C-alpha cells in the first residue's frame, strides 16, 4: 500500500491530474445520463479511455456498453484486439456495421479504394437513435485538430445529430451538465486535455495493451499522395504505384484505406515516446489522408455527426 | 508537446477584436518550435494557395472564424515552455461571444491580455477589454500578463508603452488584479514573444513565454471537500466516489456528510482501485465510511472542523450568458458540484457594471446578455456551499433553464448566507448518529 499519492514522481504528477480529471468526467456522465455508451474503436485513445473507465468504477464493472462503428475496412488486428478487450472488461459490445448499412441502402458505397470514413457518421447517428443513447463517450483530443480544439468536454448534438460550433453550451469550471432534450445527445471527450505524448506516457506507465500495429512491423505498403498506405483487399495499387515491404507502424488507427503508416523502428512505448519527441508533423497530418483535402475537413465531418 | 512533471498553467488569452491575440498565440507556438510542419503549411495557405505564414490562422479553427478573421469560440492549445506545460484558452473578443470568454476564464490561473499600441491616444481600454478583465477578476484570476501589441507601428516608443502600462495598471488594480506583468511586443514579428527584442532597450522584464513559465498556479483550498459523484457497490458495503475539491483525506479521518450533518470516519480510501492511506486534491478517489449512512450523488463529505455551510437560501453573483426576462418569476435548475436542484431567484439586489465591477440598484426584472447581477436564490433542496473566494468548486454553480436545459448563467456564491436554521455546531459535533 502506498502511503501518500501526491507528490509523486514528478513526471507522473501531470498524468495523475489528467487521469483524475478524466475519471471525474466519466463518473459525472454515469451519474447524470440515462444511457451512455463508450465509443471503442480499438485504437490507442479508446484503449486509454477503457482503462480509465475501468479505474473510475472499480470494483464495479463499467456501467455502459461499448460501441464500435465498423467500416468493413478495419485492420483485422484491431478488430481482434477489440473483441478480446471487450471480453476482458466484461462489457457488452455493440458493433454498428457500415457494410450492413450499405447493403440496406441506408448509405451509399463510395466505391473501391475510397474511404468509408464519412459514412460512419450516418451509421453512428442511426445506432444512437435506435438504441436511445443520450451520451457517446469518445477518445478525441483537442490537440488533434483545429476543429477539435474548439470542442467542449461535454458537447451537445442537436436532434439532427449536428454540432453547432457557434452555439455551444457554456462550460464553466468543471461543472458538466448531462441533461438533454428528447432527440438530442451529448458527445463526451474525457481526454480533451491529453496530448499524443501524454497518451503514450500513460500507456507506458499503466502498461496498457494495444493492437500490435502501433509498434514497428514489416508490412506491404504503397505510396499515395506522399503517404504510406497498407496494401489490403480494400486498397490495391493504381497504375504507376508499386507495392513494397517496409518496416512501419501506425500513429493512428482507422479505416485501412485512409490511415497512413510511418516508417519506424519503435517496438515499445518507450521507443515510441522517444520517436514522438522528434516528430515534425502532427498526428493527423502524418496519418489521415481524409483530413488533408480541405482545411475544414474535420469541422465538416464533425458538423455531420462524426466522432 | 514535451513531457514534464511541473504543474500545468491554465492561461486565458483575451483581447478586443483586432488586438492581435490569435497572432500572438500563433507566434508563441511558432517561435518556440511547437508548430508541426503540416500545421505551419496550413497557416500559410490562403484560399487554398500557399502564401505567407499568418500566425493568426494557427488558432482560428472554424470555417466561419477564418472567413471573418475573428475568434468565435474558445480554442485550446497545448504548449510547453522551458519544460512547463501551458494550456492556452484562446477566447473570443467580440461582445456577443463573451460567454465563451467566461468558459475560458473560469479555469484560468493567468489572463494573457492584449492592448493595441496604435490606439493608445483614443480608447485604448475598450469596454470589451475592461469587461474581459472584470470577468477574470470575478472568477478569481489574480495574475495578468498584459501585452502592449503592435509596438512596431508606434516606432517602439517608450512613451507610448509607459502611458499604456499606466492605464492598464490602474484599471487592473481597481479590479483587484495585483500580480501584473506588462510587456511591449510585436506579435506579428515576434518581438519579446519568445525571443527578446533589441528594439525595446527600455524594457528589462520577461518575454511572454518567460512570464508564462513564472506564473503561480492557483492554490487549492485546504479544507477537505469531497463531493460524492457515485456510490459504488462493493462486497460488504459501498464506496463513495468523487474528486477531491479541497484539502486531503486520510484513513481514520473524522468527516461529516452534508447536508445530513451525520459524522463518521473514513474506514478505507482508494485511489482508482488502489488502496492508499492519504490522497490530496484534486485526486479522484473512493472512500468507505465506518457507519452505514445514506450517502448518495450530490452529498458532500467534508472535514468535521472547517466544514461548509448548508443553505437553502443564498446570496450569489450571477453572470448571465443570454438575455433573460421575468427573472424572479421563472423556474430554474441549479447544478452545484454533482447535485441538481430546483431553484428560484427570490430577489435582485444590484446590477454590476462589467467594465469596473461597480454595483448599482436594479429595478427591471429583465436583463440583457452579459449582465452581472447580485441576487438571492432560494433552493428546493439544501446545498453545502463555500464562498467562491474560499473554494471555487463548492462556491460555484450553473443556472439552467428548467424548460429548455439551456445554461443561462454562472453563479458564484456570495458572502452573505442564510443558514439552515438550527444550531450548526450542535449538529456537527453530536457524534455519529445511532444506527
């Protein structure tokens, strides 16, 4: 048993503050919302979020289900991790399938090799409405993107699932208000104040398991628009593109068709942290082909109901 | 972006439209090497083409903001200077977005304010800027870093700088902001932002980055305050989970549960699943109590001595985000820590001028947006409150429109309280109740 908590090891104190505040947010949502759900993609941020949720309610189980929107183009390693983790946490896992939505005609298939990222919004809003979720807890961070930097920790979505960045609820101190009108819902971002580096320092400290594609591995890739994309059944080489093997890892994890790998030899959290210190390109700039087309790409998608 | 173990500084950046606030923040990040290449390219783009680096574009993240060249809502930037983490809340300057400035200022340790040197002879301290400083003061931010910007456009005149510095000091001093650093800068060119400028030989103080590193963060109050968020079921009983809003809690400590005023002891204490002997604010903890009391969400566990007041009637300062009519006739909800209760405004005492915090009698029952009023509130259920000045967590609340769920105002618990009758000391020292 530890005798005291603070002051800690100095590098750890900052993580303790972040951790305590995120747990506070999770507990507020559990206490105030009727039917929250935790968006669990299997990526590193949502893995951290699950870890925090486990701590927040320990020894009770996490009091809400997990939800993943499966584009049908996800990394198999990530899907496997998702299933194993959900079982370990003893949580109900709801998978909303973009492929099913395409088959039912709810959304339109953008075609081979095209990102299904944007389709996720419609599928997510559909499952929110069907299941009556009033709060979706996600792992987005403000340091990821300029539009995300404008987010509240607890952010209201209209009856149409839309984000109205010009009319956000004031968010004073750490008072988070969890009530909504019928049809509206909340998006909750307990990791708002965490940076990419904080996430990795925490993964290292807490020894949080991640899908292995976050660490260096050999993979068949192809280069497109200056990015290394994984060669897969969903993404094949166009004329003039060569498929080659490279030692890579992924900084973020999403749809296989739009998530780029980086050349890396980092095999452990410590090596990843060392690597992050030298990065000159932001996380999304390095790994998300879908955000590079327009300056306001993220804002547009967020307005439509994206995570 | 660098890791470190030092306390995080929360900074609210404020200023009137066109004072150059977004430019300054962009410059702070750029000159300290904290802008990624792709973010830099993004901030150098004009209508899709590459152009000159415009520091202001680093923070204005919404399409409407870039189109209009203004800041509409708070944007957060994460930086570090000399190993110290700084979270910068970039607040809007427009009057109509003042509530967003309040959102940014409520968590701040320091206000970074901009003043336009080219406007020194006319209306340097616009009402909007005074209003921002007043909000900061109201929320208890005692430290100000004032940047006299656009010094390049006034030929780096020492006279201009000193004159503005005098005005800023006078206004801030009247508002009770006493820890003031005033810096001559050119945000556009980066003078005295991160790098010391040779153009201001008359100035020997810190750069903006240096001043941020030196900020003393707010000290947390010492009296034990644990607002209960949830009761967690465990074998053999319950644990009460919450984030410490003041002081420390330890095993064996004698505590009182409010508003019921039952006393008991902390049997065991957990920090996120790990058993510990002591925890200090702002840790998220769970406690087991010796007696099987009825404790639930919204209750407050506090030190037996130095406990907060329990009130159903309190005096508060309300900062209204939107205009409101029939103030004393409407029904509200109050959210205070983790408790929501129905409330009414029983009377309006005075209206406070947001530019200098002076009070005047109030006659009307309706007010425009951004009004600050002193009022008496009547609560449906008792709340355990402190004065805002002694504990910003247990001394603050939000006022909600019960029919629309809109958040109408920020509330700060004032000085005069009407207590819940009876003899409080008797209730607090009566020992554990018979079970």
